[in-house]
């Protein structure tokens, strides 16, 4: 019995790259330069440092996204406040209906007067919020 040598090619492993990157360069940075590099890298939004470096070397376009934490917090709080204003408006309508249904017209008018005072304070707060929002918009431009 003779053994025959088979020359079957099995394709196992990873597919070969068409244009593999085979050249490697090494450079060193001091602490200040490294902090500056990491800051630029984070601002770029890229996920791979090597891609970031090659894009810098070959003048490819780099997208920089700056997120201002205080502006983001302000926007979040403003959104929450808007939801509360909506619920106050709904409650306001319900209170007026209940007052006229359960109390005499004179007593209901007295309670509505107190409610009106609180509403004017709420309007003043709204105006302050609008002014702050306009200031932040101008600051961002």
C-alpha cells in the first residue's frame, strides 16, 4: 500500500489584507506633549490612536466635537423643568374646575386670586429662564 501525498490547500485563518501596513515608526513624547496629544485625540472622536496619527500626518480631515458639560447640564435641567411646567399647567386647569365646582363663587375667586399671585411669580421665573437661555446661545456662537 502506497501513501499518496495530497496537495490540497486549506483556507484557514484570517483573510490576507490587500495592502498590509508593514512599516512601523516609534516616537517618544514627554508628559506635557503626551497630555496635549491625548487631549487632541479625545477631541477628534476617533477610536484608534494610530488612525488619528496617520490622519494628522497626511492632512486628512479630522472631526472635532467639543461637549461643554455645563451647557449639557443646563439643557438637561431645562428639559426637566419644561416637563414640570406642563404638569403645573394641567394641575392649574384641574384646580380651577374643582374650585368652581366645590366652592361658592366668592370663595373660589379668593382662592383664584392667590393662585394668580403664584402664577405671576412663575411667569417672572420663565422670563429669567428665557434670558439665561439667550445668554447661553450667544456664548456658544
